[in-house]
């Protein structure tokens, strides 16, 4: 990796307290390796004074490239914006809350150095965040395996380092709703986990909400895969086959002289069940139609209010 430039992409939202110690620890870690680097911090329209802090820090940290978005796009899109503006041969991503220790970047860089054929390394750690959060992580991994074919045991996280070809292929996906982890697994063959430490959040508290976790699981099925449509078609085929089988059964009873009493309950339940199934299918088709409309309209992936490039940027 001699002479390689490392770009560290950090999406931030209300990260005013953690940004300065993050930059200081990144500088100490990467200067110790003698690796030239830049830090691309994307402020995702924070409602506090995070941008003012970044403006001040840009005068103290010449390696800082700060970007302020006009409106909130969410962490995945802010990360994509940072990767788009990164210039490095290697591109790292990590959160702004210091739960991804900057010192652990050394483990990811060493792994890429030791395995020249690897395209991406992703930091992974043992999850112990309470039974509810652990259950959510398990459901998310299960959804990822079913929807995207991710190998069992592989863990996605926002703490990763990728080589330039993988980063370039990632930003060429112009989707407005990116799922970066699964996209990287689709783009590159050699994506591997590396064990890293994971620390408690030293500032503030997590903004993760239950609704956000549910949305992430649903989006894993809806974005980038036609699995729900395939499941719906198989369900329809199963219902049709069951209807044919029941028709043959009742026809055989009629041939044998048995009378079948028709009850309003069975008719009512059948109408409700198949009517509900049809509405469920229409809802899924509506979600895909919504996604198609957004992709075809091609709205801007991000809107930049202000850009403070590195001092040595061309």
C-alpha cells in the first residue's frame, strides 16, 4: 500500500461532540502508519451546530473535506455522497459516534495488505446489545440471507475498507435507496469480515428507533431483489392448486352421491382470506411501482449546501 491515499468517509448527524475527538484519533492512528489520508465528513443536515464545528475544524485539520447537505437523506445516502467525493485508492467508512474505534482501522488495513486479492473488508464484532436488539440483528441477517444470498455467518456493518474499484462500482449504482452492505456483496466477490472491537457510545445516545429497524428489514426485501414478487407468485400458484384439488374432491363426492352442505362461514372465510391475499399482493406491487417511479424520475441523490475541500485539493 506504499503511496496509497486513504479516504475515510464519515457520515454525521448531530455529531458536534464526537467529530473533533474522532479526527484527532484518526490523525494519530494514520500518521503512525505513514499513510497519506483525507477525511470526508458529510453533515446530513444536522439541526444543531455540527456544521459550524466542521467549519472551525477545517482550519485545524487540512486533511478534512467537509460537505454540508441541504436536507436529510439518511446515513446510507450520506455515506454514498462521501464515497463519491473520496479520492483515495482505499476508501474506509465508519460512524461518527466512536463506537467504531478509529484505531481498529489498522486491523482492516492490515487485512487488505495481507490479502491482495480481497476487495472489501468489513469489521465485525460479537453483538450484545440486549435481547431485543440482538433479536433484530438476527432477523436482519436472516432477511439478508434470504433476499440477497449472503453467506451464513457474514455480518454487515458500516465499518469497512474497500479498494478503489469496489468504491467506483458502488457509486455507479445510482439508486436513491441504497443498501450498501448487500450492494458490496453483489459488486465484489472477495468481501470478508475481520474481527474488531466495538465500544460504547461516549457521547449522546443512539438515534436508532424500532420503526427504523423494521424499515431496514423490509427494505432489504424490497430494494434490489424481486423476492417478494416471487413469493407472491408462488403463493398464488399454491392457492390455485389447492382450489383445483378441492374442486376435484367435491366433484368426486358428488359422483359418489354424497351431498356437501354449503355453509356461509366457509364462504365468508374463503372470501376474506383470498381477498386479503389479493390486497396484500396489490400492496407489494404498489411498493415496487413507487420504487420504479422514484428511480425513473432520477431525483438528485444528494443536495450540497456547502463544500469545504482539503487545502491541497486540485
